C-alpha cells in the first residue's frame, strides 16, 4: 500500500470516528481526535510524488 493510500485510509477512519462518536464522548478526547485528524491531513497534503514512489 502506498503512503498516500495509507494516509487517505487513516484520514477516512479518523473522520468516521469523530462523526460517529457518542454524544457523551469527553471534549478532551474529541479534541485529541480532531488534532490527530488535522495532523494526518497535513501530512497527506504535504506528501510529494517522490515520497509516494519510495514507499510503494
């Protein structure tokens, strides 16, 4: 699996986890999840073609 595919999958899972979280999920946990999502999205957006090719 390429690094891009892996990151896209992780972003999708993180988005789903946040969207489907129970109402009573503590705010600090939601904040951690949202920060993790932002970090994954930044890494995905900064991925270069060269990095993708090297990780196949």
